[in-house]
């Protein structure tokens, strides 16, 4: 079975696709190098999450440094580089297959899948989750996350209903359509970018923020889905700092 057949094969809850990462990457040699910075061009409007309300001043400690500004760190060049990483056949084909499969799904059907996902996350039997994590697109996203050496901490792609198509790790929800990451990107237009506010991760003491943007068909330019990339702002700030 070739790559395209594997991606387009109808999905079922009981079918688990085992797409070795080496097989996936062999079809995409152009990804061996990091995406170069995009040429200078008018940048699309970027929506930022509203700043949290001002509260009492607090003394920052070594365990929780001051929050960086996501908008200043996640520049148009950074956005363009991430978009290029996802503008690949595996992304377009996978989203197209999901859009076709869910063309006639209604809200009760979406809620059923979402609830099934949440239930599986608490049990040992996880056919829907296993199918998702073993898909070619999920393997590719996991590869990108690993290759980033800590810069990307989570990556997932949604179809035109806001349902997950691929992800680097298990998300809390299967449906993202009721959240800003989908409503402020896919529902806005092909060039929409939404950068959420920074959140502190207590596990590794880093600041993170989600970069969200619309994914488009490379031929027509029409929106087909959306993507969310959780950026490690602490690591991004370190890489941007001038060498001593």
C-alpha cells in the first residue's frame, strides 16, 4: 500500500493504522532542512488574546520569571516558518480525507465523538485515540515536535468541523470547534492567525503560548482546516537572545 492509499483509506473505530515514521519521511525529503524565513511581505493581521486584567503586584521568583510577550516573540517570520512545515501533502491529504468523512456529520454526531474520546482517555481501551495517534499526519507532527528540540511542545491539526485530524500527543478534546483556536482562525479566513496568551508550565518552569492559524488548500487557497502549535516561549526567547 502506497502513502496516498494509506491516508485515503476509510477510517473506522476498530482500525489502527501503523504508518512507520521512516516510511512517511521517505516521501518528504524536502523536510530535512528547517524552513527558511519568509520573504518580506505585508504580514496578515494577527489576533492576540486579550491581556489579563491587572492585579496586585507580585514579586517574581526564580521558579516563575516574568511572562514574555507572545506577540513580540512569535513574529511573522516564525509564523511563516511553522506554516511552511505544515504545508505538506500529508497535511492536505489527511485533512481532505477527514473533511470528506465528516461532510454530513451534525452536532450530535460531533458531540458523540468528542465524548467517546474523553471517555477513552480515562480507560485502557482506546481505539479512537490509537487510530488517531498512529495516522501518518500524527507521526509527522510527532517528528516535527521531536526535531524542534523543545521549541514545539504540542501540535495538532483540525478539519473544517474543528475535529482533530492529527496530533503529536493526546489532546483533552477531540473537537476544537467551540474554542478560539478554531473560531478565530478557520471561521475568520485563509490568512487568520490567533496567538493566545502566555501560560506558565509548572512541570518544566517554562512559559508557553499557542500559535493558531488557518490551513488552506495549496491549489485553491481556500480554508480546509486549522492548526495549533504550542510554542515554548522560554526556549524561543533564549534562541532569539544575542550570543554572549
